[in-house]
């Protein structure tokens, strides 16, 4: 889906025109992938627009930067305020928000420490990511996720997405909508841009942080909702074949939201429809983000943007 431009982009403390947000080809990030970033959704509610879990996303950005010794000259609060500024200035909701910090134009050696840190925040209208409203047909990738102590998966770093690209391209070329990566020990890890959940015998399983996953904010939201709904939750290493014998499976992510899996490697998950535990979590999640259920965990940050048409659940 081509990017739909908006008017302003936030850069190092000021709003600049979209077309002026440019970098030099010799910037460090272009050559070595030295960026950390976030993906955040701003949802429409019946009479409002609100950003989902804004401080948590900005805290993860700060964590990602810390892992890469990239000093960010802004606090979580300042970054959150900057996101609100750019969203309100552009007046577009619902939208996707992309804050990014990277090593800019300075030196071209591998060591990034002499290259300046640049921070940008853009937003633009954006819709569904994993295609298929009746469930996603996915595969297990021939590519593994990042090995421990190579690329840190708790950092949402641009370079990690070279691995995601391999998984996603292979899946789409072979006729699937997404690929699931195993970790380097062969245990389930996550999709190219989503965390993975399975249900078997009424128990909700997800892969733990030690299996090369991003600490997904939607994942943590779903874990909170599951606990509140009284669903038993188990975070443990999961063998690949659990995908073939589970009753339900779904992805979570800012882009994917809660997307149920219809099949994995052409083996039907349950009867292929959204199972009851997935549906309960899906309905809670969408109820909160679309404002039809109360925001009981304070997950929404309101923004002063007029929404032409509220989205339906
Ligand atoms: C590799 C990967 N895993 C999981 C997720 C889901 O994380 P979140 O729910 O914070 O969007 C994402 C999306 O950012 C991702 O890129």
C-alpha cells in the first residue's frame, strides 16, 4: 500500500514540511541499519480519536535506543507530547504513527558513536496489515528468527527487519499472507511483524521473550485482557507442531491488531473460523480501541483531531 502523505513531520523538536524530511545518502543509518523505531496506531472512537498505549511505545523506543547506546535527547513524556503535536497538526485519524531515531550524517565507520542522533515522527492514514478478514493462511518460514546474543530482539531496530523481510517475502511468494519464524533452537518465535498466540484445551499459550520475540505492546495488552477474562495463560517455549494441533491461533501487533490464523502450512487451525477464546480477546481489544467498551486500563491518549467517519468494530 503506497504511503499517503500528510503535511508535517516532527524533526528534533520542530514540525517541518513532509517533503523536507530528507537525509543524506552517506548517513550512517543508510549503510548499517542503525535505527530504532516504533509503530503506533491512533484509533477513531465515536466522538474522538485516541492513540493506543502511547507512553508504552515511547518507553520501548527509549529502551531500544539505550540497547544501541544511542542517546535520545528527549524523555518519554517529551516524545509522547511530540507525537500528539504531529498528529494534531496533520489532523488525520485514524492513522499510523512512525517515530524513528537513527544515526545520521557524520562518520561512515561501523562505530556509530560519532554520527549524530536524529529523531523524526511521521503519521499517515493506514488500514489492515495481514490480509483476509476470514483469517490468515500462514506458513512456518524456512528462515529462523534472530539468534540470541546476535541482534537483540527486545530492541525494535531497523536492522532486525532484514530478517522480517526474508520471512515475509518468502511467505507471500509462496501464496501465504505471513510467515512464522522459529528461533534458532527450532521453537516457535513470532511472525515477521507480529507476536504469536495459540489456544489448546482452553489454555492460552504465547512464546516468552527468551524465544527471540519483540516485547509486543499488543501482546502485553492481550495478556492483560486474558487475565481479566479468567483465561489461563502460559508463557513457555512451544514446539512447532503445537501450531498443527492447537484449537485456535492468532497474531497480535500494532499492524495486525488481533488476527486469527485460519491455517498454518495448509493445515487448518481448528475448523478455520475464529475460536471462542480468540473472539473474546478480539472483541475486548476492539471494544476498547474503538470506544465501545470503557478504557479501563487507560490505554488511550486522546488527540484533538476531528474524525470524519468513526470506524466500526
Ligand atoms: C517483529 C515484531 N514482533 C511483534 C510485533 C508486535 O509488537 P506491537 O504489538 O508492539 O506492535 C511487531 C510490531 O511492531 C514486530 O515488528
